[in-house]
């Protein structure tokens, strides 16, 4: 009994150290590295581009979601009714969540940013076409925006079937390829990871898909300008509390410029500093 008590007492600090390690920048870096290695292996096994999507939910919690390229035609309502697991994004650059792989929640005090601001505009024709441009966030005036966190914390790292890092356009959609604008009567995707905004707002899916622009009528203050963008090869890991304590007009000067960018090795997928 005495030996068991001593072991139990010793185990408590050890367990706490493990939790503290995961919630540190270095611990999160190890978890991200493991997720990227997993995605790289999935790309090789499945013979499709695959990767990790970083994105916040409506509560502001950031996750890593495993995604895979699926440009197949979107299934019809009848096909979905016959097989709820049939997939197809209906987009040449379309990615969806990998079925059976749960999103990985990052610690509440640590976040990841790609330090890019993407500006998007939609076109009436062709339908659902979005033009966009990207700006590197490396000055205080660019970081003084309410949309900074949801936009810069939403990005993807993608690998080719050969295991190489791939820089390409990514657009994430639900696994049934149903866009936010209804085009068929009764269009309802059962995808509980990425989905249309009405299903996310109703709590039936976790993340908004890449299908629309920021709207003034959105009920969610952090509603981002979700849409297509290029996959990334680097990012920074930051302390959420410290960023929140930094004046918005001084985010770059007083904090973010101190962070070392973490790069993804284009050949091995390993994380390295420049």
C-alpha cells in the first residue's frame, strides 16, 4: 500500500509535465510534425494529394484537420440517399476531410498563423469563381484588423503522392460537394466536419467550408473570408495570451516579429527553422 501511494504521488507531477509539454510551443510543434508526417503517409498510401488543414471553429478553438484531394463530381441527391459516404467535391482544386480521422484540437493557449491576409472577390460567371490576392502580414498596419486571427489561422499544408510538399490552390468543401448556394432541392450534406454555414451555425458540422465571402449580416463576429488560397510551406506558433495583451496597432513590432518561422522541408516534410 505504501509503495503504491509513493508511486501515485510521483506520477502526478509527471502527468502534469506531459500536459505542460503539449501546451508549450515546442510540444505543439512536435504534434504538428507528427500530423504532417501522418498526412504525408496518407498521400502516398491513397495516391492522392493529402494534407493538414488548420482552422478555427466558431468558438475560436484551432484544430488540425486531415484533408484529401477529391475532385470527383458532386454526387446527386439519389446517390447520397443510397450511400451517405459517397464523396466528390465537384471542384478541380477541391479537398474534403478524410473520413474516420478526427480533427485534432490545439491547446487553448497556443495558436498557429501563416501570417498571410487573403483578399477575395466573387464573380457571377463562371459560377462560384473567386478571385483572390495574398499579402504577407509583416507590418503593424496590416495586422491591425479584426479578421486577422480567423483568416491567418486558416490554411493548409499539402503533400503529393510522392511525399513532396506541394504548393497549390486549395478549396475545402463538404464530402458531397454541396455549395453554400443551394442548386438542387433538398441538398443536405451529412458531413459533420466541413459544411455549409447554416449547418455549422446549427451545430451540425464543425467548420465553415471555403464557399463564400465575409458578410456584414453574419451572426458570428469572427466570421472569416473563407475561400480558395494557396497551400503553405511555413507558419509561426504563437502564445494567444501574449498576442491578446498586445495592442492591435503594435502586433508586429511588439510581438510577432520575434517569432521564428517554422518551415516544412519540401522533400521530407520535417519541420525546420530557416
